[in-house]
């Protein structure tokens, strides 16, 4: 019987055009971390991640050779870029701040203000082909891009290894699937806070950070309601969650008309949904690695963690009736403020920032 099964399996393998050449990707996750959900039509493989990494760092993915995904998503800054807003290869400014990519596989709604964008494969098309603003500037350049990659001695073999069933085709589908696979490989659960909370290392963080943790998770500050869970964001999904959480909130950053209006060129989820209640609502960002992702907020309008705390302490720097009920305002004395910042700093994961696996390929 067993021999039969094996023989059938062998026939199946020989018959499949992919010939079983791909190696399934296995995340190196701590036991307490659930695995992310992966789209059925783009399973994770070692070969796809390797190709995606090559593409992510390759300036050939731009109109003029001046930028790559990695220009605005820098590993040492937890895949943000340190600028107020992203700047594309033609110098055009984005209206929004470049987002970190750590644990993006766990994010069910992508970008700051688009509740309808769910797939990393689709998202990759925006920086490549978007014209408002121009990021990589590839609109109308598809064929030229494919030709460049075909002519590059590295790529045909990489595409063949990653997409054997499709004969290694270089297409928008294979490019975006590989980019998405690389992005899904980028995880961050090895901060000192994780070692303290889950790793039986009671001294991995300072006494100040422990006091800051208590403040963060208190009903006095309310931070954890929106920045809770494994990614410190209530926009999260994974294989152990029955329901996707997609947190969008108006946190009182603008009140241009006394009724909570945000700037017309950057109004939040309302731009996509057209619903009045979505004015000023942006997706809750993860606070993992927040100490290295300044400046903050969807438009980079808050320069430091200290200033972010000022904003929340005031109950929103420009609060209005639209501001979320959980933005309550509070008073912190000097040492409590230092404690809260020490806690936020304990969420920085040096492995994420330095592991060669997420850096430029050699
Ligand atoms: C010019 C700078 C720039 C470039 C180049 C760029 N990005 Fe981004 N990225 C941004 C900005 C700005 C945002 C926020 C966009 C928004 O909210 O509309 C973002 C958001 C994202 C997100 C959403 C993350 C989340 O948590 O929702 C992903 C994923 C992403 N970028 C991947 C990529 C990939 C892949 C590439 C290359 C194909 C790329 N980016 C190129 C600036 C850039
Ligand atoms: C009602 C939900 C909510 C609560 C409560 C909340 N936040 Fe936020 N937080 C958000 C959202 C949404 C954003 C993005 C807002 C924007 O850019 O318009 C954000 C942004 C941030 C940022 C900037 C992160 C980045 O990458 O730009 C920091 C830091 C932050 N919050 C810390 C805190 C702290 C500390 C508390 C508690 C004092 C707190 N938050 C309470 C929802 C919340």
C-alpha cells in the first residue's frame, strides 16, 4: 500500500511541470507568534523570496535608474526612509510618509488610507506605475522593464527557479508575486520587549520600560486599544484570528473647519470610501521599531516620539467632534513620559534592522 502511494506521488511529481523544484518557505517565528495568511495563488517559496529581494533592491525597476523600492524602504530604518514624505525618482513628493514593511504579511489593509487595498501583489503596482505621484515612474514602460530584466544575466535563472510552472516568464504577475513574497518574509518579533514578555528574560528591558509598559496598557492612556496585539496595531490578520481587524481612526491631527476637516489633498479613508465619517481616518500603524521610524504620522508631521506624546496628551493636537473617543488626553509627569518612551524604544528589533537576509543581495 505504502509503495503504491509513493509511486503515485512520484508520477504526480514527474507529471507536474514544476517538477517539485521549489522549496517551501518556512518563517523562523517564535512559538507564540501565529503564521501570517498567504494568498492561495502565491505560495511562499525560498526561490520567490530570493527573486523578490533582488527586485526590491534593483534600480532597474525605475524609469531613470534612480530608485528602487529600497530607496524609500530602508532596512536600517525598519523599511521607512526618514523623510517627512516619500520622494519619487523624478523628485515628485508623495503626500504621505513612507511606511515600514516589518510584518506587512500581517496587515490586512495596505497603505495609510485605503480600506480597499488588501493584496501586496496589487499594492506593488502603485509605486511602480502610479502617476499621482510618480514614485518609480514605470507607467508605459512595461516592455522596456521586461527587456532590461531579460537582458540582465541574473534574472532569467532567478525567474525560472521561482516560477518553473510558467517557464520562468518575466511578467507583471511574476514580478509582483516575487516582490510580495519577499515582503512577506520580513518579520520582526525579536525586540528586547519580546524577549522580556515571551522569552523568559526578565531583565531584557529596563525598569523604566516596564513602568512604561504599564502606562501604555492602562485605561488612563488607552494606547493599547488601537496599538495592541502581536504587531501593536489593530489592523491585523493571521491564521489564528477568526476576524480581520482593520483599524482606521481620526486621531485629532487636523481641524481645518471646526468640524474636523483634514487637508483636502490628504483627507484619509474618505478619499476612497466617500463616507463623511471617514474624514481624517487613517490606518493604525504598528509601533514595533517606532524608535527608528521618525518622522511620524501619515504625513510625517510629528518629528519625535516626545512630540507624538504631546499630541496624545492634548487629546489630539487639533481635536474635534470627529476625533476618536479613545483619544482621551492625559497628564504625564517627567519620569512617566521617560518611562513611556523607554517602553516604545524597547520595541526596536536589531535583528530586523541588520539581518543580511533582508538587505541587498550580494
Ligand atoms: C517614492 C518612495 C517609495 C517607493 C519608491 C516605494 N514606496 Fe512603498 N510606500 C511609500 C509611501 C509614501 C507609502 C504610503 C502610501 C500611501 O499611504 O498611500 C508606501 C507604502 C507601501 C506599502 C504599504 C505598507 C503597509 O503597511 O500598508 C507597501 C507594502 C510598499 N509601500 C511596498 C513597496 C514596494 C514593493 C515598492 C517597490 C515596487 C515600493 N513600496 C516603492 C513610498 C515608496
Ligand atoms: C483611537 C486609536 C488610537 C489610540 C488610542 C492611540 N493611537 Fe497612536 N495611532 C493611531 C493612528 C490611526 C495613527 C496614525 C494617525 C495618522 O497618521 O493620521 C497613530 C499613530 C501613532 C504613532 C506614529 C507612528 C508612525 O509610525 O507614524 C505613534 C508613535 C503612536 N500612534 C503612539 C501612540 C501612543 C503612545 C498612544 C497612547 C498614548 C496611542 N498611540 C494611542 C491610533 C491610535
